[in-house]
């Protein structure tokens, strides 16, 4: 005996969006980090740190939407480090 279900099973009270599969291209990003000892202050080293994320500014497969309004591009961080 075969039972046929005429209504889909209940999966909760919230609606769910259905998306079709999408083939994404390969993405390669390059990051850069450098640190240099620039001087000594009272016998303790002072370093300059530089970090660049996504050096070539590749957007990749990211898509902006209302829930994710920002697609990351290149980011740069510059700082100093001092130990006493």
C-alpha cells in the first residue's frame, strides 16, 4: 500500500525563499602584512605595522543585498606597537 501526501510537511511558520543554484567563479585574493622596527624609545623598540587585506581589490562573488549591504573591498590598517 502506498500513501500519497497531498500537502507538504510543515517546516515552521516562517516563509522561506527558494534560490536556484548558481555556479561561482574561482577567486584569489592577496593579503599583505609588514612590520618594521623604526626606532627605540628609552631602550624599547617601536614598530610600525601595516596590513592590507584584498590587496588587488577583487570583489569576488560577493553580492550586496538589503540584509548584507556592503561587499568588502580593499582594507588597510596602519598601527604602531611599543613594549615597555
